């Protein structure tokens, strides 16, 4: 996998995660690519930084994952 392919995989995953969370009324303001891993060269895709959230958002994520 080239760096470019890894970037594309990470960006696609980030976009799909953001959309899936939004479908449940959840927004993580700091959801983004992890810049140090994005800037690093290598064959792995960059990491996705989920960031911090308040307890209410964490509970909404847990409920969505549990199908509640």
C-alpha cells in the first residue's frame, strides 16, 4: 500500500465515521486525522483522532453502538 493509498483509506474511514455519527445526532468536534501520523512517511494509513467528548456524547455513542 502506498502512502497515497493509506491516506485515501484513512480519509474515507474518517468521512464514513463522521457521517455515521451524524446519523445518530453525534458530533465529535475534534474528530480528524492524527496529524503526526498523517505527516509521517510509511506504508501504514494515518491514525484517526477521535478526541475528547463530554459524558453525554459518550453515552450517545454507547447507546448507538448498542442499538438503543
